[in-house]
C-alpha cells in the first residue's frame, strides 16, 4: 500500500455500516463537505473511499 493512501490521511474516517460494524477496506473522505442529493429533504453524503485510494489532498494523519 502506498504511504499516501486514504487510510493514513488525516481526512479519512472509518465507515460504519447500518449494522454498526466498520466497512472493511472503506471509509469516508472528510476533506470536502458532503455531496448534496437530488431530493431537497435528503441529507448530504460524504464520499466513500477505499483504504488504498489516494488523491491530491493527502495530508499525513497525526497519530
């Protein structure tokens, strides 16, 4: 896995499924605000990313 992967980024958050368990190899990217949905009364959703994804906004997590 690359050192600059989503799983080691400060903006990455583990993604919990409806069952309360963490989604394996997936998380939420908290860099940008939630993405709006077509329905006006729907809540925005954070982008779901894989732990080994990466982007140009990577910032090393301070553990």
